[in-house]
């Protein structure tokens, strides 16, 4: 089912990959401080702490100097954002709206979440990636312990599409009926993939299971991969289509590498559930790396020279219930930066082989079987209810 327009490719953009909180969070704060007309922020995770305090203070300062400040936070993701913090923002003129407020009587509808991470500055720049406003992403006193994450700063014509995506969701959360997304410039089908070009990019998004442009684009690019296919995700619960495309790519000689979270993770059951897919992938020639130093939270894909970075984990949970957004690019500079990031991460990872899989301890086998079975059970129940 596809109920949304698809955004076309735009040239003339500038991309900058910002790796880890000490790189992207100060840059975002500076951008907010320099805003002249409007700041729009859409986030999933927002929690009290030094990172959140710095962000809120920057937003308040912007509001006090006359900048229009709009914040769209996911209600579940900001449960740990205190009332005093919210009142400070409102008192300074910051507009705050919450996506899908938790109401226990609404049952499964509470599973629908806004997982996007977007910061728009005036009409000229946007930050896109997977970060939230928590101390896990940036703690100035302990940067070495922060989660491994990236954001991409985009400047140029592509910013207008991100503005449209944000504005539509802003109106929807206000209870107003928004216009059709992409009206006047959207497409009905994925646009043809143009040749690699400086500053070439597009916006890919998902609106739960109603619009899956973001995963359709991934599958198409995996199908056309010729040399390399590197994919990083912290929660490896891929749909059968994604798994099938990865296996086919590896079997036709593409270098397929998965960069996944290691022992440092915020959801161990998800890691164990996803490991049940390892054997078949390994037998097909897919190489699997588990990142060791910290929790790997980034969502990033490199297929030859095509790049996708953003909020989407490409797992069956995300694609059922979440709003997601990624920036895609065919820009040589961004592809090189992403490649260098991947190479460094592979060097700090443990590669998992079939021998490792067969020699794993009994306790780990039991955990993988338990959480894998529960994941299958829940997914099957949800599919029946739908």
C-alpha cells in the first residue's frame, strides 16, 4: 500500500557526515544559535540530562530573540522529559507538540511512533540521522562513552523537501488535515537512479506500513549492487525481503558486509533474536561484524556509491509502526566519508564466522532460541490481527 508521494532527486546540495555526538551535537547547537527565522526539530528520544539541557537552552535562546521554534517530539520517546523542562520551553515561546500521546485504551495503536530525527534551520540547512537528545548520544564530560552515531548536514535545494515533510506531520499532530505530501513535485513511483553527481540527493521516508518508499529504494539499490554492499544497524531484525536481497547479492559476487551491535547494546533480547539469521547469511557469503567499543546506534548503508543515512533500521518492527526518514545521496564526497567511517568501524569489530556460530556457548544458544521464538510469535500474532 502506498499512500504517499515520492520525492525526486535534487542536485546542487552539499553534504557533511558528522560522526559521533562530539562532532554533530555542538554543530547543531551552533546552527540553532545562528538561526534567523525558524527552527524545526523532530525527535524520538528526548530525556532530561546535560545534552537535553544544552539543546533546550539553545531553543529557548532562539525563541527569545524572535525565531519561530517548533518542536515535534514522540510522546513515548520523551516520557523522561520532565514537566519543568517542558514548561521552560513553553514559557519562552517554543511550540511543542507530541506525536501519538500514549493512551492505554488505544491498545496496539500506541505502537505507532515518530522515529524521525530532523533539525531544520531556516530555509538553508537540515541535520538528518539517528541521534536523540539524551546523554547517551552526547555527554561533554564523558565523550568516550557515548553511543556511536552519525548525522548528515545537508544544505541546498533538498532542504525544501525536508521542510515539507516536517510541516505535514506538524499539521497532522495539530489535528488539521495536511495537504498531500509531495503535492506539485512528488512522484508516484521511485525516480530513475541518475548517474553519480556532486551534490545529488533525495529524501526517502516511511509512514508506518502505508508508505514504504524508504525500503523499496533500499531493495532496488541492493538489486543493482555490483561491488560492495555495507549496511549498519543496531537492531538486526530484517524482513524476509531484505534478507533475500542480501543473500542474492552475496551469491552473485557482491561484497556484502553487515555492521551490527556487539555486546554493548540497550536491548540484548533484540540482538539475540536477530542472531538467528546469521547461519544462512554466512553460508551465502555475507560477512558479519559486531562492533566492540561502544553501542553502535547508527543506521547507514553504502551500496557502491549510493548512500542512505537516517533513522530507519530496516527491521520489521520499524516498517510496521514507525515514521522514518533517511537522506539518500549519489555524491562522491559523502560516499567517501561513509566508506571511511565503515572501514574504521570494521577494524574495531569482531567478525563472526560459521565456526564461531557453531562453537557458541550453550547459554547463548538458549537465549537466541528463546528471543527468536518470541519475536516470531509476536510478529505472527500482529499479522493475524491486521
